[in-house]
C-alpha cells in the first residue's frame, strides 16, 4: 500500500485527510466540552506531517450519528478548536462539507495551512447504501483536493464515501496512524509471540462471535469478563440473577468451551463477581461467588479474586490483545476488574494492545500512562473485524487503487 511519500512533492497541493475525530462531548455550563481527546491527539502526527510538507490540509471526519442532516449537537467546531490547540496554530473551520463555506475555506488556504470541514455525516451521501448516491457525494469531496490520505482507522471497516469512494477518485495513500494500526494487527495474527493471551469484555457475546471463532485458532488463553461473561456462566449451568444475558447465545458459548478444550486453549472465566441490586453510583456493591449469584442481583464487574487471577494469567504473556472492559468501569465500585487488567498490561514483556473503544477510554479515565502500553488502538470495531479475518473496505481500496 502507498504511503504519504508516494504522493510526491505536496507543496501547494490540497490534500484531503480522512481522520477519526469522533470524540465524546458533554455540555458543561452551556459550553460543549470534549471529555476524551485521544482520537484528536492520535490524528495530529499525520496532519502535521502534511502541513510541514507544504500541503494545504483539508480534514474531513464524522462525529456521532446525525442521520444525514445538520445537527448542531454533532458539530465538529469544538474539535477543530482543540486540533488547533494541539497543532499550535490556527485551524480554519468550514460550516459545511461540500458547500459554499467548504469551497471558500479551502480556496483561502495557503501552503501548510489546515482546515476542518463540518461533520461529513451531515450529508446523506456519506453513509448511503446506494452506490450512486455515495459516489456523487464522494465526487464533490474529491473536487476539493488533489490527493487523499486515509488516516481514520476507526472507520476503515465502513464502505462510506469519505473512506472508500473518494479513494477511487484521487491519488491516495495511507496515513501514519492507519499504517501503525495495520502493522500491529498483523503482529497479532501472523506468528504472534507466545504465550498469546486475549482478554475480551464488554456487554455482549454476540458482538464478539467472529473474533472468538478466529482467535480460538491462534490464542493460548482467552480471558472473559464484562457483561458477556454471564452468558458463559449460564452456559455452564449457573444462575446469573438479573445480569445481562443472551439466551440465544448459550449453545454458541457451550461450543466455544468445548472447542477450546479440544484445541488446548485455556478459557479463564471469573470465579467471583461484584454485584448490586441496581445500577448506579449509589448502588451497594458486594462480592459473591460466580456460581452463586442471587436471583435479585445484577453482576457489574469481575470480583477481586478473579481480577488477581486475570492479572496472573497475563504475567508471562508475550502478546496480549484486550478489547472490552471487565465491568462498568465508569463507576468506581465496579472498576476493579478493568483496573487490574489494564495494570497487568503495563507490565507485559512483549506486545500489549488495547483494542480501542471502551477499553481505550478506560485506560485514560482510570489514569494510566498511555506510554506504558505497546499500542492503544483508535478503532475498536475495525480492530475486531480485522481479527475476525474480514476485509476492511477502507484498506482494500488503498491496496487496489
């Protein structure tokens, strides 16, 4: 795949960059605040590289799910302001994506300048399932640039106009962030250093079916926590009270347990659970055995015994992939399991990969030094689909183009 150097001398060229700036926002005293700027910071190196090369950088990205129409709640204006702070320079902002403001903003750029276009999902053509509608919008985007750089790893598993179709219309290259993500994922799938331990959490087994299927052939250990663990516990015949449960996945969980035993893959499930009668900051947490969850209790984290066991299971690993928190880490009473896993990953003598999404958010919220991990992915969904063995459209188009 082509990198930025393949685009040649970029001085004076308009370069459209697809970044992933989909950050969480909240209203604080009437002002929109970014609560986690990790994805913006991850986008800076490629944008700076292009700017330093003299390109006129035009950044396009999405925020939230505005459903194809402008919505002030999903404006990228605060993101553009934060990007300017991180770059240490003014960043222009277009109030539309392919309209008059975008055209005027791009036309006003000088060599090395950076502009951010308004949320690309304010246009229905971005996510349309109709190839012609998507292509028409991509054509409008392409008119704003002389070259395209794909650097939004969190969206490369989507066949969308600013990810896929625009790459068919311009000289295209992979940005540094995407190149790093793909390199790390290849290390997880092609001859990984062993022992290879995978830690999976999050809400649902159904969200992880493909990756479990694929990693049962590659991993040495599979540690399972989060809401998905209760379906595994139920599959073993244990009651799970009011905990999250996917009844339609019980047979699949039984199959995974059987296949793992046949392949010699160790599946580690928690032996104790932190439960409460209800969810929330005021909930009264207590620890129970994993095979003795009361009928009126709700499981919200793996217990301290399990957290210690998970950390021990990671102790000698040479390769670790972690996707999904062990519990409701946003509430301190239910953050112990996630904190233990994250802490164990910081001591790995090998490659430790935090698979984006809630896991990456947990690392930052719980106060860990990001530099202590081998790699923190910016795209949880894209990481999982790659590990499932699926083709990522935003990568495939760069390989073919």
